[in-house]
């Protein structure tokens, strides 16, 4: 046990961290040199074939590597030679410049055709997504909020990590991942077209409240629910005559305070000035009938 303030011994990496680095080296060798056998990989790594096979088995289990028979090898006695290949999932773990390529292409399109040309590209890109998701949504009867649940599952299968929930006044569709967030930050047409696609799939006009492209943590889309009578007429349910004016809000039906008639306004002004207001009687007066006092 160490006493006092002596220097502590440096901590050694955990076995899991060492395994992770070794497996990264295995996938890097497969990317650089192509498919290889376990013996070839062991020689390049400086470990035993048994040790490298343990890492290969783990990579195969996660889908980053797959094992195939080596072409042209005889299938006689003994174990046939097997090659280990890097899968698409394994390649996706390495850095790529897809966003840079997409930005360069869209900047060129915008320079040549303007914003409408960018929108046309976005519509063509999302047409396939809309077609694939529509098959799942069309099987769900009911209001748009219900269809949003099926759409969330379909979007999750497309890599959007989506979820749907019911809230007061409708529902929300949340996408926790955006595959084109960096591109959409410069070209909002992508988000606009995607919002229109969501509206068509759920069958109503929707409103985008937040987007990952604009710095929010999640893309949130509001899906309005059916309008209830209590939303239009607060208080007890309307009956009778009120049914015919249900579509009007109380604010729209309010009337202002009654204005005084012209004669009343004149009388008020005369009283304020100390004079007597003239008679408003409709009976005519004959001055000739008056006799002096």
C-alpha cells in the first residue's frame, strides 16, 4: 500500500480498451490491404492467430466484418481457407467526405439554377423515402396522430431514430438523428421538403418546431389533432341556437360599448358649458300664442 504523497503508478488501460484498439487495427488492415486470412492478419499485428480470431469473431458479431471462403481453394481434407472482408457497416466507421461532396454539388446547383433547383434536388432525393414510408403508414387507419406512430417506426428503419407521442392538441414526431444535418444547415430546402413529405404521409398540414440543422437537439414536428367543440366555444357545451354560431369565436362576436345618439352628445356638451340644451321634442311650438307677462 502506498503511504504519503508519493507518485502513484500509471494506470494501465482496461482490457476492453485494449481490445477496442486492436479491433480498430484489424479493420484498418482490412481496409488498407483488402480481404485477408486470420493468419495474415496475425502476422501483420504481431499476435497469434488464436488471438486475432477472437477479435475477428467479435467484429463478425457486430456486423463490421464477414467471413467467406477464399476463391479457388480446394475443399479437400482440413479446414478450407477463409477470408475476412470489411462490410459496409465497417467502412462507415471510418471518416468520409460525403457531406463535403453533397455541399459542393448543391452549391453548384444553386449557382446554376437558384433555390428552386435546390428544392427540385431535395424533392427527388426524398421521393424514395416517401414511397418506402407510405407503405407502412397506409395500413394504419385513424387520425394523423395515429399514423405518426407508424411513420416513426418507418423513419427509424431509415436511420432517423424517430419517435411519436400524443400531446395536448395533437401529437409530435421527433427525429433524434438527421443524416443530412450539415447540408441542411446551409440549404433549408431539405428541411422544408421533408416537412411537406411528413404532412403528406400523416394526411394533414404539419408544422416544424425545431431542427437539428438549426442547432436544436432534435427535429420536432407538430401534428394537429381533430378540433373539438370545446376548443371553439370555451365553457359548457353549446346547445340550441349556439350551435349555429359555433364556428365564430367569442372575440369575433363581441360588440363595442353603445355610443350615445347625436342629441345626447349635444346635451352633454351644453350642460358642461352651463347652457341649457335645446328641446328635442318633436311637438312644434307656436311663439304667437305666448303673451307677455
